């Protein structure tokens, strides 16, 4: 797969994830420095792979998904970057982001490699979206062709609704 960073072609390490396959496992770190693996996540999940929360597009993307997360009662949204957990917690607190869970791939970079989003040249993750159902099957994949591009928000939400995501109860 070919993607660019600021118009320059970059190399992604790892295999491309495809719809229909079993979601690859990973070991990430939460904001309390605890390990999190795929088995620690349950139900419908959206994994957002972002280069860094402190960049304008990532900032906008995470805030948008934080807002959308309130609409789906049975879907958890995880934001994965190589930012340190302390920086992720600070960013979420500063930006009133409470509806998504930030996880860091700073330690092992195995999410990046297992999901084919680790950019060799800069040691960051490429922007991508993976939707995983309650049976750990990948039901949607989007690798942004340019790292600074936004994902197709509407398509992700459409896939969730098409695959039986329940809307949150009002109130």
C-alpha cells in the first residue's frame, strides 16, 4: 500500500489489515501505564490510528469521534498513537475529551506493525480506521492515502449502523 506524509512516499511496516480477517492482537499502554490487549476490549470497537494528538488533523479527528461516541451505546472508540500516555491524558484533559479511550503504542510499536500503520521513516503511526465487531472480525478498514487527510467520518458511522450498533439512549 502506498501512502504519503507531506506529499512524500513513506514505508509502512507490517501487513495490511483487510475486511473479513480476524483483528490482529496487540499490546498497548493505557494512561495508567497498564498493558491493554485485544482481549481486553469487547463489543464493537473503532480503532483510530493517528500520528500524534498534538497535530491539527489528529486534534480535529479525535474531537469529532469523541462527539460521535456519545451516539453509540455499544461501541467503544480507541485512539492509538505513539504519544506517551502522560501526553495523551494531558491532551484529553485540556480538550475535554472523555468519550474515547487513548492508548499508546510507544513501547513496543506492535499495534503499528500488526495493523500495517507503522511509518519506518519517522517512527509514527499512519492515519487509519479499523472497525472490529464483537467477534473480533474486521468489518471496516480505511488507510488514509495522505497522513494529513481526514478519514471518511460518515462512512465509519454508516458501517457501525449497518452492523447493528445501538444508538445511545437519550437522557
